C-alpha cells in the first residue's frame, strides 16, 4: 500500500499534485481506494492508518469500513442487495420470496458475510444443502422455523462452521460431512433430495449433486467458480481448485441463481442457464450493493472533511454524522439494487421487440472501441437469428452487460460536457447526500473534488435503469441528436411528465413499501410493465422535443415553457376524454389501472401509470396552444375529438402505431422507417388539430365536423379500420394512413 501511495497523485486543497520525479502518461488522478475481499475486512483500519501516515489526502476514506465506516457484515448490505435480485426473479414468476417457502442450496457457511446474511433474509427459506471449503451440509426436509433459528445462532457465533450445526435440528437423513471424505453415505431422504441413485458418493461428486439439486434457489455466497457452460472446458475457467466439483450450467435444476459472491458462474454459463429457462443476472449486478455502500461512505467522508477543514464541525461530529447517515445510506443502496433488477426485467420483457436496436447499439460500441468482443460473451448476428427463430433473444445476463457498457459511455459523455456543471442538475448531488446532514454541512459538498463524477453517475444510473441501454442511441439514430442533447431531452420530459414521482413509487413498491398488499394469487408483479409504459411515453415525448425544438435544448427554459400547459392537460384529460366522445380510450385507461391494481400496485400508482399513456401527444398539444395563444384544454379537446372520429383512439390505430417501431423480426431500416412514419402521422394529426383551432368564427365543433366528414375523411376511417383489423402492422400500412391523413389538412 505504501508503494501504491508513493505512485499515485496526492491532493492539496483543490489541486491534484503529482509525485516528485514521476513521469505521468495520462491526466492527474488523485483518487485511489482499496477494498476488502476474501476475509480481509478487518484490515480496513490498517490500510487507513497507512494512508494517514503517508500523508495521503483521503485518510480514513482510503479503505471503507473499519472503526469510522460502515461494517458490511453487520449491515448485511451485500446480501440484502442480492436479495433484491431474488425478490425480483421470483416476483416475475408470481412468487413472493419474502413470505412463501423456497427451497435453497448454497455455497458458503453462516460465518460468511454474504452467505450468512443471505440465509437470514427470509424465515420461510428451507436450506436443504450447502457446502464450503470445509464441509458439506445436508438437511433434506428442514423445519423452516427451527432451521432459521439455528442459522441465526451460527451467524452470531464467531468463526462458526457447518460442523457447529446442532444435529438435533436436522431432518431425518441430514448431516454434516467433511469435504475431505473419500466416500459419504447417503440416506433415502438425501438421495431423493439430490435426485441421485447411489448409496455413497465421493465428496466432490456430492458437491456436484448439491449444485444440481432441483430447488428454487441456488445462492452463491462463497469463493470460486462452480458453474461453466457445456461448451467450455475446465482449463478455460481459470479456477483449477474447483475443477473436480464444477458442473455445467445446463445441468442446473434450480429456478433462480443469486450471485452474492464473485465469479461463481462464467459468463457463458449464465447465458446457457438463462437460455434453458433459468433466471439469473450477473455477479456485478447481484452484489453491487456492497460496492455502492463503500462508494457512498468514501464520498461522504470526503465531503465531511471539507466541513471539518472550514471549522463547521469537528472530528467527533464527523464520526457522529457518518453513523447517523447509516439508515439513509442503506435504504438508498437497496433501492438502487431493486431498481437495477427491475430495469433488467423491463428490458428482458421488451428484448424481442428491441433486438435489432440492441444489435445496432453493440455495433456502435464495437465501432467506437468501447466494447472488446474478445472480453464480453455477446451473441453475433447469426446466433441471434437462430435464437429469434427459437423464440429467444438477448438473455438477462447479456442485457446486464449492455446496461453496464451503456452506463460507461453515458457517464463519459456527461463528464466531457458542461452539463454536470449546470445549476439545473444541482438536485442530483443533493439527492445523493443523506437527508440527516445539516444544511451547513451539505453546502460544503459543492466543493467535493468528485462532485461532477457523482452528478454524472447519478444521472447515468437514472437514465439506463429507467429507460434501458438503447434509449439514447435510438434518439440519436432517429433525430441526429448527440448523447448529451438526448440526455437533455430525457431530463426535460422526465420532469414535464412527472416521471420521478412514478419511479420513486415503483422503487417503494419493489422494496415492499408501496404495494397495496398481496396481489391476486398467481399474478406476476406489474412493475416491469409499469416501467415500460413510462418508457414508451417518454421516448415519444423526447423524440418530439428533439424534432420540434431548437438545439441545444435549454433544460430550464424548455421545462418552464411547457410546465403550466402540461399540468393543465393532465388535470383535464379525464373530463375531455368523456366529453370528446372517446369513451373507448377512457375505458381502456380505467381497465389498465384496474389490472395494475389487481396485480399489486397501489391504487394511486396504478392510476398514474395508466393515465400516462394518454399523455404521449401532450407536448405537441401544449405547443400548438402556445404558438396560437390558445387554451391547452381547448386544443386537447380538438385533438382527442378529431382522433376519435377518425378512429385514431388508443385502442385503435394510435395504440398500434405507438408500438409499430418495436415489432420483432424487422430490420434496422424498417424500424427507422416505421418510427419516421409514426412521426408523420402524429404531425398530421397535430396539423389537423391546429387547423380546427384556426377557424375564424372559432366554432370548434363545426370545424371538427368539417375536418372529419366527407369523402376524404371516410377514406381515412376505412383504411384505419382495415389496418386496425390486420394481425400485423407494417411500415407500408402506416405510410398509407399518413398519406390519407395528410389529404385532410386544409391548405394554408
């Protein structure tokens, strides 16, 4: 550590200073931290003492944890974050992981941080088998309450092992066996549990049988790589110590894999398991809570030190404030874990429809050199074509990799721009800080040396976790806007549509805080569908903004321009839908809200999500009102009435058009064409609305009648009816509708 610190730049005040005599081939970088791993957490205080003696500016922020930091094992933060992934996986198949019995096998023991804390997440968990580097544990038919109490006792027992397990708690056929045993005798119960026919097995064969057990959950809380793909040999895995105990992913019979430990499965194994119907993320997703907690601890310490330097607080107060922030930090970290898991579910659900866009995004990463094909195991075009033919596309772990690369490229683009310095993004830093910090202390975080990086990271995570890896890339492809301009459109539409409140409510729902209670029996969690509804509406709104408004977009100015009108449109929608004759659309919205409620969302959240879809044209409506000095509610009425009379309601063509650019099996150019034509239809509808509002005598109903009656209007309705009834929507169909609508627009 002293050698590393002798090489890295130091910081004096606000300036990074290189070491004397050092030849540096890149820019200044004074940020170096070390992280505990493999049982070295107790060395945090030692590492910080070395940093302090070396005069390194981070001091006790050099290594997280220790006397003045957050004890990961005591908080159980890594395991709790991984459990958010478990919750999400089982919610997707209609199972409540917190309250329903789940059978599990595991890698690790109760003295380990990730394994021990993980096996205490639910008192309904039935741990039937586990192993570590010393023992194999079997309990074929555990009593949930008694076994949970025993696991809790072992977790509290210093340096415990499976050999400390109270044998009287074990079910018939259970036992604890040394991993060094040459042969282990199996009872009928153990053989039935593991699905093996042999009376005895060598220890390594028994470990393989445990990994392949037919259970709900495989929880990895240990060290080593235990699962490879069938296409890989053991040598390519790079973990020789586990060669005799490793299994192929296609032989796993669990429903879910959770990776609290690192490298438990190879990348190829995760893909093979997912293609076979199993549910898993990646290790960097499942165990990210520990990393996030450490990052926040270090950054909070740095900010508090700035307050100490100015005499606002002393060292004792610094320690007290850091401790007081614990609950806030933990909740924020767990919300982030739940949000990541939800984002993967939404992207996975939408993967078949967006497969071409994701391929284009990968090609973009390859062209820019951001993605090394020799490092990441992502499918090529031929493999994807074969998958699509079999009803598959990108797997969940592959989507996780794409999300990681998307975050990297977005963060870099932000840091290369001036956007993180704009006052409009100040709330991003404020939201990062624990709420318990006094205002006089929070003010000093504006001088945080990593303030820009924190803001960029916060915004990046929000973008990719809310709208997926391809959102900004699609905006660029369809409008020509660069990444930063697309981010500006994301922020403006987020605020105008009130999405932050909806997203926060979805986070609370995922954490078990925002649900109305137990959903309809057997129903899958609606949160991914709700997130996709938000995504679709925001994408349409962002596309309109980038096409219609001058760039570079001024976030504050554009938000101010449309804010009042958007609020008026939102408030007026229910009444206008009823009075403008769009009962079908109104019924559809109410039915969607009821469905989301029945599946577990709170009533208020279900209604907000359902009504959001009717807001797709809201920016255009408000813009027409602003340009013509009209009331937004009047323009809304004309827009809905014209659409209803021509058959463009939500359950008619407009609903299909809104999804046409997402149909699977289309080429990149077909997607582009469909999106462009969709914009043509929206533009024509907007021009028809504006024409109705421009009537000199301003008899709106009469103007709407003139536009929506006659031979041309009849032709529009006829083609709309025909297209609506078609089993598949094509670009050619949209093109014809766009052309027919254009014929209705009166000459200027």
